[in-house]
């Protein structure tokens, strides 16, 4: 009986089970340790969640671009982090001009909307250009080829911005109306973070409605299900792909603007880490799946913000925030091992090789 | 076959890990009139004498490297651009303020046999792996701004034999910062943050030790990674311990984020903020914005009372040459490092009848270590046997305005201690 069981369980299975148990024990032990210590009052946990949601909604907006391009082309656009950077960086010049002239504080709503528009338009323009110049000529080639092209495009954009604007950072001007906090339902929340949350939710709802309700959105979904069949039905495949790139990039541009609103510093390399984190979020939620990317981003944000305390502090690990990235990427590894299609599942109608 | 893969992977991994250290060691040599166990540099008549810098001249911490490079450039100009009849050529590499950048810069410089000596690095994280690479190639390096205690600790090992510094040891800076917090500000509870770099970790360690010894309490010793942007969760954790002060001796980008975000976290609205010399730059004022007003920095004392009239002359030259105030606190240390190197070269170089110059590398290193009562801008320098040459003078500054146009160390940020 036992020997037959042993035969059925391969070494890999045993290893994975052991891994699952170890992870579970560590997580539960850490959580119990933290909760039993009662060092952190309830308000602190609410703060962690709010910080996590605001960071996570930025990840989610960027993740949408990864997921839309993957859904339609089965390709990871590794230059997407740089698309995010280029929007934020270019919009800085407008924001700085507004800041210097004092217009930013006289008309904060108008000027922030203009800055947002500049960020979104720049990102969109760059992504559409990238698609035309770097990806479309390679569309028929093996899957690895556009991937390498994307990495090349990513370097190109980074060093182009470095060449034009220098290797240092630029600081966005402070917006006076967004300083301080608002009390919403008894929770005091930073104004910038409230704006980020609201804007991100609106963007995501808009995107979802666009993909699910409009004719263009339907065409995009059709292309992502079966490109040849969609073409035979009279759908302009190239147009659907360009629109997927453009919409994803405009979300990245908006994310760049929101990022700059919260963190103020922009530099040529700023897209790298958020890009990787957003890619993690997209995989976490199930790549190719639009609600999955949103959920994955929010999840990742909350885990990064509360995870170090929740899991590591209780284990007696000092300075747990140094290990924030470890938590984020461990989560990615765990998802890839135990649920390779992500939380919401990869949305593929036909399994593709 | 499957079994073979592991050893091969191991070998590859070892090669990758050990790669930068495969710099050929300098052989003992006799060239012209000079015999030296580490090697000899020959400079033909009329050819230039090469000095290298490895500093952070790009990226968010570029102000640190540009500041020290200017110090070295002014030293060369003061020498009339010539040493022993050879024009001085200053070449250099960006070292990125991290270990990888330090290894890359040092490996590139180590391959250049013409380099007589180097000035650098800026960040201690670069020097920890970089200095041994240079010394393996026989290049002695003098750092103007590395302050981590472990670089000149007695147990640092022979691979650091070619390393010296004109910057203060953080044993001094951490102590001054802690004494200021406890005795002058009369604070009893402090929290610290470091970024995992040898500089920040060492400095907050000394601060913590001194602060506890004085009778204070350390409520938390947190850490972040230098590329982090969202510090609020970490600050929220710190706020739970209710500190009176946060000491975060890190670098410009992450330091700017902490400064901006600290006041936004509930419970930290009245906490005092203090940084160190790594963020003492107008670029930090840009990164932190108005949130920097009121915060403290420990940094080398560059006031006229501490440094005397020679520094005033230097400042005038600096203003004339670059049209702005120094960007960071280590230009004078870089000037001294360059002058110390020039003095040592003059001491050991030998000329032959044809006018060629020969410099023994070990002899140069020994001459630098033998530096005694050297009158520099930063004081009277004497090197101990572990390469600490500084005459350390640390002050505490308070920022009055975050406007980078008003940057004038001593007035803004204003020197308030001692």
C-alpha cells in the first residue's frame, strides 16, 4: 500500500508538498507571532491597507498594459515599464512649467488634468510607435524574437531619456491642495492617495467598459481569441492590436502621472522596478485577464505594504522592510508553482502552444 | 549525463561570482633604475602622467562624484597641470554608488597599466569590492569620501593594503550625531533607518551604540533597499515605537522619499529628522522639497573657523571655475587626496638620463602610508597603518530653506553644532 503510494509520488511532487508545508508553517507562524504580540493597533493595519491599495492601484494600471498585449499577441512587452517612465518624465516638464508660473496652485484641477493628458498622450504615442517600428515587422517570427526586441526597445528608451535629460532625477512640484489628509468614513487618508485611488478606479472601470461594451473592444476580444478567424470575419487585426497597445500605454501614462503625484521623483530608470512589479501583478492575477491584472496589482500592493510586518515581524526578523521585494517575488514564485495560470486564471479559449 | 550538469553549473557559477577578481596580479619588476615588488610605471619623456578617478558622476548621487572630481581638478590646476615635467591626465569611470558599479569601474581601471594612482571611490559600497581589485593590479587608491568604519578596520585583510582615505571614519561622525541628538536636542528615543550599504549600516550602528551609551533608547533599527519609493509602511512601523527622532544616514533618492513621507505618517508629525553627509547636497533639497526644512545633517565641518584661510582661497577658485557653490561636502577631501598622491609621487619617482620617469608601485603605496603632518585643506593629515589619514571635523547643520539656489553650506544649511 505504502510502496505503491511512494511509487506514484515522484521526487518532484514530494519536494513540492514539502515546500507547500514549509511555506504554510512559516506564514502561519509569522502571522500568529505578529498578532499575538499585539504591538500594532488596528489603525496601523488600516494604514497599511490604504498605503497598499494606493501603491497597488498604480501597479494595476501598469499591469493592464502587459495583460492586454499578452492577451492579443501572446507577447510580453518588456518595454512597458519604459512606456510608463516616458509618460511620467515628459509630463514633468509641463508640471514644472505650471509650478514655476504659479498656475498649478491657482488652477490645480485644470493643470493636473493637462499634465495627466500629456503623460497619457506621450506614453500612447511611444507605444504605438514601438509597435509599428519594433514589433509589427517581427509578428510572424518565433515568439522569442519580439521578446528580445522588447528588451532592446526598453534599453533604447531608457538611454534615450538619459541622453536627452541627464542621468539625475527631476522633482515634480508640490501641489498645495493635495497636501494633508481627508477624513473619509472615519479613516484619515492622504489626499494624494485618495486622488490616486479614485483616478485608478475610474480608469479601470472605463477600460473595462471599453473592452466589454464597445465594438472596438469586441473586435479586440475576438482577435485575442482567434486571430485568423477574426480576420476572416472582417476584423482589422492590425488595428485591434494597435488599439490594445495604445490603450495599455495610456493606462501606463496615467499610472506614471499618479506615481509622480505620490512620489515626486522621476528619472530615466524609474520604470524598471514598477515595470517588473506590474508584470508580477499581471502574472499573479492571470496574464491575459483584465480583471485579473487589476486584482493582482491591488494584491501585490497590500502584500508589499503589510506583508513584511504580517509574515516576518512575528518571526523575529529585524528590519523586515528590507525584504519587501523578497515577499513580492516569493509570491510570484509561489503562484507560478502552485497555480501557474494566476489567481483569476489565464483567459485563453483555445490552449495555445 | 544528468549528474554532470550540477558540477558544470557550479563551475560556471563560481566563474561568474569570481570573474571580476581574475585581474592578473602585478608582477615584480625592474624597469630602468627602479626595482619594485609590485611593479613599475614608466612614463616616457613628455608623455602624460595618468591619475584615475572612480566616482559617482551619473545618476541620483552624481553630486557627490562631481563635487570630488572638481576637488581633484582644482588640485591639478594648482600644480599647474604638471608633475615632474609631465602633464597630469585625469581619466575616470562612473562607479554608480553600489557594489556592482564599484567592481565594474575598478576592473576597467585595473586593466589600464598607465594609471599611477587612483582617487576614489565615493560610496563605501563601491570600495568594499573595488579597492582589492585595484590593489591586485598594483594601483593604490585614496578615497575622498568613503566613511564606513570597516574599510580601515584592523581586520580588513591584506587585499586592502592599497587603500587609504582622507575622509573621516564614521566612528567619529556617528558619535557626533548621537551626542548632538542626546545632549543638544535632549532627545531620549530615536529610530534609525539604513539601506543595506556598508556606509549606512556602519554609520547607524555607531549612532545606535553611542546613543544607547549616553542613556537613550533606540525604538527601531529599520532598513529599506535603495530603490524603494514607498516608505510609508516602514515609517508606520517606526511610528508605533513613538521615537523623538529618525536618523537615516542613507543616500539622496531614498532619503528624499523618507523626508517627504515621514511627516505624512500619523504619529510622526513632530518627529525630528536627521541625515548625514551622503545627502548633504542641493540635489537632496530637490528630492525632499520643502519637507527638508528644519531637518538636521551631520557632515564634515567646512566652516572658516575649522578650516582656516586656505579653504577660502579654494572656495574662490571653485566659484570662478564652476560658477556655483560646492555640491557636496567632500571636495576638500578630494583636493587633499590628490595633493597627497602628488607629494608621494614626487618623493618616490626616479628619472633616467633620457628624461623618462619611473615610479615603483609598492614604493608609492608605502610613501602614501608614511604621510605625516601633511598640511591639507581639511587639516593636518597623518595616515595610520590601516589607511585612515583624516583630521576629522564633524559639524551638524540644519536646513533653513529647500531652495537649491540658496544652497550655501554653513549659512543654509546652517551650521549649529559644535
